[in-house]
C-alpha cells in the first residue's frame, strides 16, 4: 500500500525526517555516486529555511510493509509571492519537482504525485505554466510523456582542482591586472555587499542575469537591495558562505562580477554561480581575470575543495569557451521542461 501525505518540514517528526532523508540519499547516490552524502543536519537546515519570496508545498509517498514505513517518493510545488522583485512578470509560473525511488518507478506513483501538483496549481488561480528540470533519463521520459517541451538544454560542468593548469590561471590573472592597469580597474572581494555600492551591485547583478541564455523558460528572476540582504542573512543562518568578486572601475562603477557558494560541511565542492561583464567594458579580459582570481581564491582560501561545479546553457558559447579553457568538463546533462497547465490537466484526465 502507498499513501501520499502533505509534508511540512516545520512540524514533521524526527522519524519522518529520517525516512525522508533515506530517499534523498538514494536519489543523491544516482547523481553523485562517488561523493560523500550531504550531512542531514545541513539538509534539514536548508529545508526549513524560510524564503519570503517563495511559498512551497510538499508531499511524501509512503510505502508500508507490515509496520515498516518507507518514503518512496516526494513532490513539491513552489509559487512566488508578492515579495518577489519581479512578481508581476513571473506570477503565472510555478516550479515543480518530483522524485520517485528507483524500485518504485514505472508504477504510476509519479503520475499520482503530478496530479496533486496540478490540482494545487489550478487552485492557485494565476498559474498557466509549470517548469521543472532533471538530470536523469527517467525524468526526461516522464516529462515528455505528459507533453512537456524542452525549454532549455544545459549541463553541469565540473573542474577538478587536481587537473587545473595553475600556471595558465596565474597568467590569466597577471594579464588581467596588466590590461586593466591603465583603466584603474581593481578586483574587490566580499561576502556582504558594501552598503555604498549595493545599488550599483544590484544593477550589475540583474544585468548579468538578463544576459544568461534561458531558452524558452519563462521564470526570469530579478533582485533588489532588500532581496540581497535577505539572501545574505539566510546564507549566514544556514552556514553557507557566499563569496563575490567584482571588478570596479576608477569612477566606482562595477564592470563585472563572479560569485561562488561554499559550505564548510561539504568542503570538497564549490558551486560557481553567476559570472558576467557589462557590454561597455568587454574586450579587456575582465571575465577571464575574474574567473582566474576566484579560482586562485578557492585554492588558497578554501581548504579541502576537490572540484568546482557550474551550470551552463549549451547555447552560452562565450562562457563555455572560458570554462573549457580553464579545464571544466561536462559532467551531467540537464534538461529544463515547461508544461502548459491547461494541456497537462487534460493529459492527466
């Protein structure tokens, strides 16, 4: 027998959490067979973290064998709230996620979980599009079965620090300093955005987001100073270290940025996030300079890091070129899907 129940991380029992993490670990092992499992206390901290710009509803599928209860599936739907900076542009989109334990797939459980998400989206009243992503072929086939279209093809690319040509990276840094010396450009590093540049930083951050190829995905986030401050507080609360480097011109303008996410409880990995340079400052090697400076920072400051992960759209040729020269290699294929809610509801009957 399988029963589907709502899952609220704020009120769930420790026993249910342990069963839940057994499934999470099993899914993680499919994707990262050689990595250590993420600490459960870290996973729980991230799960109960409150993001005021999002409202998330979750469900668990429980299988019973005698008195033993096992979590064999999970699903969630995430709506943006009015506190989202770009609410008006994105309010029609919801993000969904479904995972089913390998030995319970192809038995209709994913479809049952999807029904619940569709009902929730319809009840919301404003939703017309559902978006999701996946790295497993089983998930791709599931999305295609119900009429989803591929909105973006991307990859997780990985750089093993043992394979880095450090002489080349140091040369990139020296070249960046030399090429930008006349302009008076410098690299500034921080974990919390200085108050005197936060408006400028937000403008460049949003500019960079808008330059990222997102294919036919409709959710296009933006940030505000208040949003950045909330991100900083939430990162600090959960123990996440968010490092940012910007190139700053002589007149104080920010010309480019790069950022990474690191957690001391998962010291073997770093997540490389946004990197971008404003159009009017391109042609001076700022992107290579920023990436090289950040990689040297990782090597010299964050002990125990074995690799850096980054996500790139397959269509993002300029960033792929820099990453490939640094030594990044394709590690996982990612496909992002988009459902038309009305058509999906009809397909589900």
